[in-house]
């Protein structure tokens, strides 16, 4: 379901709101004007209005709560905490203009559950994780714990919430350790382990999928977690008819030094103290068509970035899907690992 399935205007009749709540199955509806959040209504509010003999053809504004609880998008990770504290099951997420951009649900996510998808998920888990030493001297990166679960289990849970239950994991470093861990897991999962004989990188390792994955699939690194609506990512990819879609995050980078512009004769032209610039960063998650796999040579070490560059040169459709920087967590380095634990309130 879409965001609009949870939104009505102030003049919508109570009876029509009842029908919409019945359809979205969340027990909640939100009143907006040109996208701006104004009020909220629950199925409990409607039941009480019926008991008070309020005409069901009256506008919903008559019974709405015009002081709805909401959360700014930059604090969206606190949604479950806020909902539990206030004993509510749905929380609108707004931007700086109070425009509603998402809804978080406490017990389930109807937006996702009503759009179940079932495509393969490929997890790149063969690297040595050298930037995470000394952790990875003992544990392979896919098994590093984030709270009471490994990072890979968190990743798989996110996909499972969207209906994806078929996993292919490309392994190499400490591969038997990884396979044994999931074989002994209390949570049964369908995982097809594909073993590299040599380190092939994020691109070369995909050769192992040829003849195995013959449909659109998600690809993710084993050290990133994306909090987004995966069905919408897939839908965007399909509507754009892309060969590959790169999930990107807008990131502001600050240079921690003063920078100097120098002319051809070596004189300073300008001095800027700690400048910043904005760029779009690949998060390490992709949606890929199976035809992409035919471009990979066997037993060739290759980063996926080189393959994407080749696709661009060939005029192939390479799309992007933008997520908020706050919805992208990367534990590829020790500093980022601690940030991920903090964001997930697991530190």
C-alpha cells in the first residue's frame, strides 16, 4: 500500500474514513492538507463517535485529534521508543516543513506487508574485513554481533519483513565458520552458500550466480543495513526498466582542513576554512537484472563499480534510488560499527 492509503482531507466523511481504515488494516488515518500533517484519527476515535451518535456523514475533522504526535525524519529511529512510551501503534514521520513523508508502525508495517515481494537476495560475505580488525581476526565480518544478532541476521530480517526469504550468500574467508553458524541457528532460513575459490570482489563473485539466479534480485554487502521500503525500491527499478539500480544516500562531506585554491604561478587565489560538499554515495545495496550476470568473466577478480562503469559506457540503463543518509548504516569500519550500534540503540 502507498502513503496515500493512510491519508484523508478534513472534509472526508467519517463513513469514508471508516472504509479507508478497514482497507489499510492499520487502525489509523492521518489528515493532511497538501501533504502537511494536520491531525490523526484512530478506529477507536471513530467507535467513540458512533457511541456519541455523531452522524457518520459528518466530516472527519469533527472527531480528529489536531495535536497529533509525530517525529522528524532525522529522529525516525526513535519511532518504536516513542510509540511504546505513548501507547500508540502508528507514528507519522515528517520533514522540516511538517510534510508527512512516512509512517512507522509499532507491531507491523502494513505498507510493507501489503506489498510482499519474493525475489532472491544475494549477500556478499566473502571478504576478509581487514578494516574491522582485530574483530575479524576471530570472527568473519558477516558474524560480527550487533546487539544479540549478527549483522547478517539483521540484514536478512529486513528483507524477510518485505517477503524475501531466498538467500544466496557468497562466502570465502572463514566460510566453514559462517556455514556452521547458520546451520545451527534457531531461526530456519533458506540459504544457498556459494563458495569462492579465490577472492573475486563484489563483481567477480557474482559469476557464481550464473545458472542459479535467473530473475531480478537484490544484492547487498554484508556490512550495510538500509532502513527503507524495499518493495518501493523494486517497483522503482522495474518502472525505470533498469539493468541495475544503485541504492544511494545523499551525504555531506566536510573537509577537516582549510583548503587553498592555487593559480598556475603558485599564488593563493582563495582560502576556505573546512569546506563541505554534497555527494551521492553508493550504499552497497543494488537491484539487478539477471542479464547483468552475463557480463562477468569466470574467475576474474572485479569490483562491481568497474562493471557498472562498463554498463554506463555501453549505454545500459543504470538507475539510482535515493534514501536518506540516516536510513543507511554501514559497519565496514570500527568507527562506523560503533555508530551503527548507537543508531540501533544497541551500544
